[in-house]
């Protein structure tokens, strides 16, 4: 009964998410859609402008970050639903910047947005510097898998025994099992992808070995497509090189790593998990030490 109730809740969450997304992500935006997006942009702009103006001496780059958000909204208004992901990514960067500036345990005297990295064509989203020289690099990534029904892949996973013997991943086709499975699988894949990407930036920028310098990968989501416990599984493997016994994706992840000759530098100091529900202006929670 408990399992059925949980599945009913997950199905309702997915249907509710579809309805909310469909309101603003239709192929051709209606006048109501345009009005909602314009109002949403104004509320985000007003909220974070007030936050950043109070910290303007510490975060002079805030106007560039805000401009990026505004430009992504303009692209959606011009091209429609396919571009909304960039809006959410920019919004999450605004949230992370505000969270860094409001950190109570460490006061950062300067926050830079996309500071140039010598020897690296890419950038890390934020560099925060504390009074005594402590420096944090924070790369922000949003994990929000596209809605896809991958029941076929789930069936393949069962047939090929992707899961450890002590782990049972059970979803049901009639309860949107193919989409729920895709969310889990795609989210875990992105965790690996973004980790390797940040490690490469660190290496290419020659940032290792610098005293009092730490690197954070902040992964953002709504709390629906993936949960913090899933990130905990991945972080355990990243730190120790050994998967948890109950990690659903341990076998398939090891196989993928070996097949593609991948390896970790383990230069990322910490992983952060930020949750912001769809359409919310402020983040709901952020854990800087998953």
C-alpha cells in the first residue's frame, strides 16, 4: 500500500509538472504565456537587483549576470519553448550568487562572475574570495532531464542485469515508469559528466596546488527529477572510489567509466545541492557539503 501511494504521488507530481511546464513552454507562446513570462522576469529582476545592489561593492559583476538572465528570457519570447532551459540555468546562477553573498559562516569580500582562466577556453561560474585569502571556485549546473519515456531502456536494464544483486529498481509502465526511470538515469549521467567537465577546467586553468583554494560543483534541481540522496550515492563513489552497496547505478557506471577510459582527478573539494521548485523566485534549500 505504501509503495502504491508513493507511486501515485510521483505520478501526480509528474502530471502537475507537465501542466505547469506546458503553460509556458508551448511551441508557440500565447498572449497569456507572454504575460506570465514577462511578469516572472520582472519579479526575478526586482528581487535579485535589490539583493545585489546591497552587496555591489563585493559583487561588481552582478549586472552582467543579470543581463544574461534577461537575454535568455528574451530568447524564449522570440523562439519559444525550446529555449526555456537557459532561463532556468541563469535563474539558478542568480540564486547561487545570492547564497554565496549571504553565507554566514564565511564572509566573502569579493565575488566574480565567470573570471577568466589562463590556459582554459571555458570558465568557472564564480570565484569568491574571503578576507584572509580563502578562495572558492563554484561551478553551477542545472540537472533537469527532458521529459522522455524510456521504458525500453528500463526493460533492457532488467534484462542485462544493470543493477547490483541486492538492489531492485521497480517502476511500472502504467504509472509513468518510463519517464521516472529516465529522470533517474539521466540525472546520474549528468552528475558524472559535470564532474569530469569541472575537473578538466581545473586542470586546464592550472588551478591545482594553490593554497587555500577550493572547488565546488553546485548541482541545481527542482527536487522532483532527482533527489539529494542520489547525489550522495555519486559523491560517495567520487570520494572513495567505491560505490555504496545500495547504489542502483554502481554496475552501469563502472562499466561506462571503464569502456570510455575515464578517471577522476578528485580535485573537486565539495558538491553542493540546491533545490528551487519550478516558478519559485528564491531557492528552497542549499546544502554546501553533500
